[in-house]
C-alpha cells in the first residue's frame, strides 16, 4: 500500500482507490465508480469518483465526502481532501491552520500555530509570548532557539549565497536551499532551488516534486533532467532510464523515482516507469513558485499550507495547480467526468470558513424542509 500512497501524493490524485489485491501497482488502470456503487476491494480494483471515498467495513459503497461547512465526525462522514473536521459545538469541515503571522484569519483556528491569536482579522503574536515556530515571525525571519539560555527569538534568514554551514544557528530564506558549494563538502551556502548543474555535490536525495502548498527543497536543476542521487556522496545526475521489461508489480520493486505501472484492469503485470516529468516544464513550475512566494512574502508554514486560503494558494495557486512535474495516471476518470485538478485546494470553494452556527442553521433548515415536504 506504501507505493500507492506515494503515488497519490505525487500525482496529486483526488480519487479514492480500492486496490487491495494488486498493491504493487502504483499507477493502475482502475475503473471509475459512481456514488452508491459497490467498491468492495474483494470484488474489484476500482476508484470512487471525484468527491467520494470507499469506507471500510461491510457493504462498502462509494460515499460522498463532506464539503466545506458540512457536519462531520460521524460514521462515514469524511471531509473533502484538504479540509479538517473542526470540533466546535457542531463538528464541521473547514480550512484550518493556514495563516502565519500577519495574515488574514477568521478565528484562532485559522492561524497556523497555537501561539498565534486572531486579532483584528489577522494572526498576531501576543506581546507576552515568544516565537515557537517560524510561522510566528515576519517574512524574512525565522524562530531561533538559543540553546545557551533556552530562549526563542525571531532572527533574519540568510540571503542568496549566505553561509549556512552551521545549520543550527542559520536558515536560508524562502525559495532557497542550503547546499554544498565545493567538492570537499565542508562549506554550504544558500542557493536558489533547482539550480545546480550536472555532477555538482548535493545534500539530500530527491524524493518528491509536490507543489501542494510547498516549495520542494530540490538542489539540482530539474529542467536539465537532474536529481540528487548516489550512495554516500550524492551528486546531481540523470537517473537511469527505467527498464521496459514486463514485471509483476506485486513482487518487484522499481528503482528510485519510478512507479510500477499496470495498464490492464485487474492485473498486477506491468512495467516500471518514471514517476515524474524531469524536464523544462517541471523546472519552470518549481522556480515560478519560488519566485511567487518571495514576491508575495509567503512565510514558512508549519500548519496547513495546502489549505485554499494559505498565502501560497491565495497568491500562487495558478502555479501549483498547473504543476507539470507529475506523470499522467492510467485510471479511467472519463467514466465519471472530466479530469480533476491536481490538488484539493485547486477545485475548492474560495470561502474561508463556514461557522459551526451557520452549519447548524443549514442542517436545521434542511430538516424542517424535509418534514414539511
């Protein structure tokens, strides 16, 4: 199931997959089921249509997910992807924890940390509190924990080419990553994301190209088809071309940044293929997002940056929603309608929050209408 979950995260698919029998197929030619149809994993390998999911237990049927403001918390009441069940007087599905210091809020639940309070329509840090996360600091700063006296304070992030060798007391600014600057691997500097050329030393193997509220911390230039890979001393290199041999995806593990593709319904036979498009379009998506975040002063967000109302989605949603890095899935969405956007926030309502009291009023009104009809 692990490979399947990784694929869902990287291809940003918003459908529920029932794939108990062929778990090795990360990208499978499953059929699309409408709300109300059986999705019992013992009988089929299928996908519930967008906006629905397959609950566990007996008599499994594709069930509609709860939209913004809808009541949640009961049996089979799952919020639409990206929404959280807000446990107020009446539990409702809401966008939560999306605003950092100085950003718009509707209530304290809008703020990305428990340290922040919603005052005068913005998330603010009370005067008697110190930062505990970079979310509590203005853009261009981060929350530094001074181990000497256990104090927290907001300090400036490093600019481009700043020395970040000491990763404890320094932090690169938004849209940058700390990377080695020489072959001795002793000194590090802040560089623009996805900017290193072939054979350059790098820190961390590339694992994801998701742009769902995040700027991927990628060192190597994806537009040149490069990723950070290797054994001990990682370098920017072109990944090997996947084998075209037919394999049993249930028992065969594909290479790094590869997915086992099963093009035939109800079969685990397939081939290993690249999980991502490592090309100029992908590189452009990443760099555009970094530029947009810097321009609009979107701070580090440890809450829910994937929420519709986060700084990145408010200002850079068009870049994230058109991310060119993910490969095309094999499953049949045409049966249930047109292709869905990559991420939940890309297709969601622009409303910030529907208050529990409003949701309760709607529920009462619906109940009264039912009684009167």
